[in-house]
C-alpha cells in the first residue's frame, strides 16, 4: 500500500523552501552589513526603491480601475461596448510592455501635448495660459501610463472571469428582490468574485513589480536605473546586479506571502 502523499492526505508540506529562503536572506543581509563594498552598493541602489514602489502602486491601481471598467463593458448588453472592450484587450495584450513604454513616452506623450495645445490655443493666444511642452510631461508619468495601459488588458480578463464565475441564479434572485444593477454588482457579484479574482490579481501585482524595472530604459530613477548608474561608474557589475536581484526578491517574496495570507482569509470568510 502506497504511503499517503501531501496531495492525497489533505496535509500541506512544511514550507522548507521558505525556511531556506529566509535563512539565505538573513545570511546575505549580514554579509551586506559587514561588507563595506556591498553596503555601499546597497545604499546606492536602494535609493530607487521609493520610485519602484510608487510606480507599482499607482500603475497597478490605475490599471485595476481601467481593467474593471473594461470587464464591465465586455459583459455589457451593448454590442458596441462589448466590441470596444474586446478590441482594446486583444490589441494591447499583443504589444510587449517595453514597446508600449517607448510608444507612450515618445509618440503618445508628444501627441497628447500637441492635442492639448490645440484645444487651449485660444487661451494661449490671449495670454491666459502657457504653451505646454513635451518636457512638461514627466517621464515618470509616461512610464506609469504605459504600465497602466499594458496591464489593464490582462486585469480586465481577470475581472471578467471572476464575474462570470458567479452563479446566474443568484443574480436572478437579486433582481427578484428589486436590487438595482449597481446594488447587485456591489452586494452580490463582487463579494463572491473576489475569491476568484484575488490570486491572479496578486500575480499581476507581483509581475508589475518586476516589469516596473523596464521604466529604467526611460531614465526613471528606480532600483534598476540606480543599479545601472552605479555599475557604469564603478564597473562592479556582479556586486551591483546581485544587490538589485536581492532587493527585488525581498519585495516579491514578501508580497507573495502577504497575498497568500489574504487568500486564506478570504477562503475562511466565504468558505471553500
């Protein structure tokens, strides 16, 4: 008779991987603290952590809001709204994030500035407003907008799948009780859909932390950009990028553990 495994015994494996990871992380932290070279590299690179966190949080919040709007449009009774949502999702998902960054930064931003100046040209001619230049559109916000657009297409599919997973009978019962469309969405659909949405949404958030490193190609002073600057000036490429990888791992693994805890609480609250 075969011995029961973790998969069929209902028991979870002890997280040895986490224990090993934590011990390695602590060991590396001690090594960085006692090494003058690695301490210097860490101080230089970690200056970009605030920008990385800001880009990720703002970009993901905006992408989630736009993704939810696209998901609702995709499930609308209106054929036009459904087709607009489908067109956006399919086109944006087919464009690499890096290409999108370049396009928004060097095509979209100048185009927006030209359009803005055209709209307020009467005010400019009257001396009531200054003409906007491309330099007035910070590269940081160009990067955030590009990440928002790129990730909103994927997040829209996450929301759509979570909403469609709700039993239609519950929605019909809510209609019978006289609840409006917004009330059904807020009280019936989203509280249940969040269980389905939370894991893939968390994965997208972690992915955005890593993809935020792409903003360094625009010169935004995030962790990766600070590492590039330090390595170019010191030629300490191994030490610098080892520290860059270490900081990203701390952020992503730490966030993964937090998200897993949130998922367990959601399962316990609403049941399996």
